[in-house]
C-alpha cells in the first residue's frame, strides 16, 4: 500500500500509551524491539483508516477494565471495528446531507405532433 504513515512512530505511541495505562506493554519474556517491528508490520498491512483508529480502539479496550494490556490480535481487531463503525457513521451523515427534490417535468408534445402532421400532409 502507498501510505505516508510512519508505522514505527504509531507503534511507539501505542506502546507508550499501554505502558502509561497498564505499567507495562510487553511481557518480560518477549523482545520489545521485535514486538514493535511485528506490530508495525501488521499496521502496514491495514488501510490508513484502520491504523488511524488506534486511539479509539485503545479507549474501547481500556473501558473494558482489563488488568493486562491487549494482545496484538485483539488490538487490530478492535481497530478494524472502530474504523468500520466510523465509516458507517460517515455514510449515514453523508446520506442525511443529500437533499432529494421531487421534480416533475411535463413535456408538451402537441406542437411537435402538429409539425409532424403538417409534414406528413405536405409530403403526400
């Protein structure tokens, strides 16, 4: 995908928030740098709209009240859900902004019929 997003920067922001909120973001047994690279590669596979939903996704996960930070698959799934809901809301708003006008056009065909009738009489 051709994107101008910096996935490592977004990954850094995600893990910074997780560390602030939960006190840690990665299990001690896992290499932090490798986990960051993996998340950045997963973010690169998604549309920009999904990636930009990371804050809303973390808000929703935080509201669940878990004691542990989310695993990457749960984070990505929540990001996709948030992006989809955001897109659906935008569609509803766009539909509300469309103004429908009922316009009836009456065609007066009588003058044209008279003209055609005159041509038919003349050519006979």
